């Protein structure tokens, strides 16, 4: 019996060691249980990754309260019960795979493993859902509904500073509240730093869902997103 426990302990250590430089499993809120005092979550069944890089001195998409904000635009083609979003900076041992979205700036600076920023993320939904000839301008002139924000998460790896300043948020749809229902439409993930300062370095943003959502799109700007929508 002691040998069996020893083998299990060694196996768990090897798994933990082999995944030390990888992101932990992206788990959902829905279906969460507590068993013998231990929180048990089921992983998201669909995870989309976006690899990005913000160069020093880049022009932000918006400035608010002295902070420089950047956006990732997310098209969700159907209603979903829950969405998870997490962002980690810098990107170290992870590499993009074929289905992943990759910014050109990331490709050009993929060797930079040291530049990073203290991530802060938010999620908003646009009042505009139709993809017509005036889509881009309508979105720019439309309003956004906020679902929440996150600064630090203890679930994610530490940054080079030794602090757990990476971000994670989970949003559960509330069908009884139109402003909190996760319906079909255009969303944007805002990201900046917690403190006033430069956003610089590599990052990976991941969007998790409890059900497979064919047709989900992530783009760095509205024109790029519309071009992908028009091509489908």
C-alpha cells in the first residue's frame, strides 16, 4: 500500500513539474462543487487563445483617468451560459498553435520574454449587433454595457516580479437581466495596467466557454473583425 501511495505522489509531482511553466487548466464556475473541503471545477470545453504584444510608445485605443486602454474585440455568435477571460503577461514557454490568433507584433517580438505589464481586464458588450455596411461606425458611436473587471488573480502564475498580478474573470449569464445576459453580439475585452503607466510587452488572452461556440472571432480592431465576418 505504501508503494502505491509513493507512486501516486511521484506521478503528481511529475505532472506538476512538467506543467510548471504552463498555464493551469482554465476552469468554469458552472458546476463548481466542494468535496471534502476541496473546490472542484470542470474545465471550459472551448478555449480560444490570442497572443499579443504591445510595443513601447504604442498609441492606445483610449485614454481614461490617465490610463492607456487597449481592446480586443470578441464576436460571440450565440447566447452562452458563461464566459471566462484571463490574461497573462509575459508569454514565456507557451507557443501559439494552429487555431490560435496571433498579432503581427507578437510574431515580430516573440523573442522578448522579459517585457511585461501588470494586467487589468474588463468585459463589455456593444449595443450594436448587426453586421451591415455601417457596422464599424455604428459601433464607434454606440454604447457599451459593462459586465465587470478584474485586476489580480491568485489562480494564475506569478509575474517575474514575484507578484500574482495576472488577471482572470468569469461571467455567468443572467437571463432575467437584459444587461447581464450573455447574448449573441459584439463584446470587447479592455486591458491596461492597474497603476498609471505604459502597457508594454507580450501577453496571452484566453476566452473560455462551457459549450463549444463555432464562429467565435477575436480581433485587435473593428475593421479586422468586420473583414473576418464578411468573409464567412
